[in-house]
C-alpha cells in the first residue's frame, strides 16, 4: 500500500512526488515510456526561472535523481485501469496491480504530428510544436506555421514579433479560429498565409531548410523555405484508462478543481493531461505541487 501512486514521470508528476516525499509519504511513479515527458525531447529549455539554458533531457534527469534519492520508487509500466474500492485505489498495469491511498494522474498529452518521413529526426532541428518555447531561437528569420485554429494563429501573432516573416499554411480553405484572431492576424504585415496546402516532405539534411506542399485544389507543387516550422494541429490526451473515475471535456482532457482534484475524491490530475489554457513546464510543476500538498494534507487527517 502506497500513500500515493503517480501515473506519469514528467515535470508535473515528478514535482508531485518531490512534495509528497518531503511530507513523509511513500510514492510510486509509474511511466510507460521514458522519464521527462515532452520536455525531455527539447534541445534547449530557456524559459525556466533561474536556469539560463539547459537541455530538456538534462533538466528531467536532474529532477528524477532528486526524487529517487528522496525515496520515490519507479517502475516502467503502462497503467491500463484505475478503480476505487471504498478508500483504496487499485492501479492495474500491464504487469502488476498496486494499491494506494491516493492517485495523481500526470499522463501528459502528445502533439499531433503530420506523420511525414524524418519528422522525429528534425524535431529540435527546425521542427517545433511550441512557439512559446522555441520561437526566440528563430529571431529575425523566416518561419513557417502549419495549422488553422486558435493555437496556430496565436503562435503566428507571437512569432511575428520575433521573426522576420511568418508564413501560415492550412490544409483546408479557411481558418477555424475565432474571427477576432483571424482579423488581427490579417493586419500584421509580416504574416502571409495560403490555404489548401497539404504537407508532403521536409527538405534539409541535418537541419530543416524548407517544406514541400501540394495544393489540394490545383495539384501545384509549392516549396516554402523556412529555418523553422511550427506545427500546431492539435494535442491528444491519453486519458482512456481513467474515464470511469474522471470527467473529461469535449477534447478528452480531465476536468479538475482548484486543488487539481477530479470528480473522484483522492484522485488528482496535473500537467498537460488536464483541462487548462497554458501547457508549459512552469504550469506543470505548479499543478504537481498543488495536488501533492492537498493530497498530503488529506492523508494527515
């Protein structure tokens, strides 16, 4: 019996573990993939307070070392189901069954990819999924943005203040963003856009140099040079194993209260898997701290 089982070993999950361990609680971290979550794949983390620059993997490794030295147990297992029997949670994985007084879901989410060859290889070498995180790396350069909804246009507007030019490519023949964002974007002189473009190929050896598209209306081949390509075509949470105990919004993210508690007492959700506006490292660790403190205080009663 653990005081708390944490599903996910990204920034929010490991921060929750840190606070629980410092409160004298026993913690088991379960991770199906690798430690660090999405930030571990970032070549540079430069918007975390007090740290001028560090790779995402180094930052994640340091946090993991910190929590395991404090006594966190860790297993590389995939959680398939969570149930609750009176005051005990039963966490089923692909290998084992664990019991806990409380559970924190920190399962994260993944950015939707275009699925083109070499996309993974060029991520961090010209391809990015977060303009807030990586936009400053392309100061005074020409960048490309692929996407057509609110996040895409918000990224484009933000990038227009940093980059020499921003070219927006959309798959369909219109934007699906709020009209106020569309009108604001159209007034910015260094933003251009073109509809009906289907991405076909990334061009570049060690780093991205351009993206080749096909016009879905005319069949014309269009190559857009860009040192940076920001892909904003949505995010996918992976909350299916928990849907029996939580409320999900229309996009599949977990709904929580101000203490990060879900619809089930003692079950929390933190980080990118929960319904929220901003998904950044600093907001993830804030979620983890809030959930851990609340869980620890409730266990003490």
